[in-house]
C-alpha cells in the first residue's frame, strides 16, 4: 500500500487518465472482482499489482461506494500467501452463504495446478479478510477429467440451490474445446463443492479457452458471458439444473472491442443486474494502467441482451457547456443515410466506426441513437438504447467535432473522485 501511495502523485498528473471511471489509486489494475452490495454499500474488488504499472504480483484491491458512482479506496483485501506456495490471487467473485455472510471465491496460483480458495471477512465493513483454513475447496483436478486453465469462479443461486462455474478447456488450449464447468455446493457454508458437469462448450472452434465466465438468471432466462481471449460474447438460453446443461437460444457480442474484457456482475438492492468490465489498451509506463467501464444495468429484450449506463451516472452532469472532449456525455439521433463525423467516431450511413472498431447496423432501421461517454483517453458508446456497446481507448487530445451532425444533448461530467 505504501508502494501504491508513492506512485499516486505521478499517476494523478497524467492528463490522459479517466476521471469518471473507476480505477486504482495508482499502478496496475485489471479484472473487476467480487462486486457485491452488502450493508447498504457497494463493494468492488479488482486485480491489482501494487508494485508497478505493469501486470504482476496479483493482489485484490478494494473500494466501496454508497451511490454506485463515487468511490472510496480501502486497504488491499487479499495478497499472495507466499508461505503457502501462493504467487498470485487471480480473479473470482463474492457471494453470500446461507447465513447471509459475504465470502470471497478466487483462483490461487502458484501450486502444481490452479486451486479455488475462499476468504472470509473479519469485520462487518469487509475491510479485513482471512483465508479459509480448509483451502483449497476445489482444484483443477476436481472434475476427475482432463481439465486445464481452471480459474475465475463465479457463484450463483437457482431454485434454492447454489452453484459455481469455472472457465477452462479440455485439450491444453489447442482450440475447439473451451468450456465452462459447473459445481454445486454441498453445505450451507459454501465450503464443500462437488463437480456436476460441463455446462457449456464454446461454439467457436478458434477459441482456445474461456476466462471469467458469468452465469446468472435474468428476466426469465439464463445469461452466460465469456471472455475467450478476444472480445467478450454473451449467450442467452435455458438452464437445466438436473442435468447441468445450458442451452443457447441467442448469442451476441457483449462489447465489440477487445479493449473491454473480463467483466464481473452483481445484483443490487433494487434487484438490478449490474456489470463492469476491465478497460485495457492504455499507454504504458505512466504510473497507472487500466480502469473499469461504467456500471451497466442489464436486461433482456426477448433473448437480446440490453446494456444501459446506470441511471445514477446522471448525477455527474453539470450545467457547464463542454469546451473540449475531455469529460463529456452526449446523445445523438441519426436518420438512415445521414453521415456524422465526430472525429473519433464516424457514421457513413451504414457503418459506425469508433476509433477503429466497426459496427454494421441493420438496414431495416430508419433511425438509430447513440449515447457517448468521453473520458480523456476512454470512450464508451451505447447504440440504440444499449443493444450494442463499443469501448475504446482513444487519443485524449481528440477534438469533439460536430461536422455533419450536431448531438442533441451534451453534458460536461464531473469527476467521481
């Protein structure tokens, strides 16, 4: 933590650093881990290297928020137990056991094969955590089948039973056998688990492995989100708990850019399913690297996943007119055939190009809408009310031009820090 504090002053001086997106105080961060709403507070954990602005020495950073928008950094929650052979605390989730007690589930790296460990809070504010004496609760060998790259547990409940999924593959990442495995809790304390099945095999034969699987009920269906070492995709369908199988009805891209990766999700006090992703691709050696996407509220339109910026973000709007593109939210409505050039975002009447990532929209639409969030070196675009999303790291000096079309509404946004 002293290392992070020493780096914070340099990181704060970087004009490219996002100001209304969640980020570590300094140095490296990647995957969001274990978001949970508990005791009236949102908690966010994340993969963190406190010793430098490159990947390594994976710890779990920690922060909390009362409004989903403004965050307070807390002490680091987990660090590698080197005396137990642990080199990294990889990604995972947080969940409540039958007594309503929060628990952390994560992948412990450094052993002969990856292991699933748990940690329990030592105080009601979830500041200090103690690793379970009975770790590991699962290992890569637990299924009793050839299984590789076992990691990133995610816990969910269904019809009074508690389950966990892990990512991995069945052929040493040779392609075509990237899978999600399913486990079921055997006790209310969630310390004993049994292997159930291979829940899902990725249909793309080029995918070598599944990371950070998320599997949860939503609006009467089940949603599976995978991070397959490229842009993330989602699958909507049905879950047969008796046989442990997920049947897909529709699939789509969670975000069209691979700069949005390894998301995680939680349910809040309103019953909303909220999701964040790790944003990667920033310039290196600047005292910091990585941040999270805006919180996205999920819903289904039939079997199509809809992602909308959380309504609480409107609290960041100011009456001040933006003089440049540094901290801006804008809404745009365009008719089919009309062109738009905002410098870093262009629409040619058929294709939407966001800093090199292209989305082709259906020809049957007469109009489409865009909601844009520009935060220094980061841009998030929500198309048609969240039907499509594109996240891109951009040139922080790019001008917010209005050639060929004026956005209907533009707000300057305040910092969340």
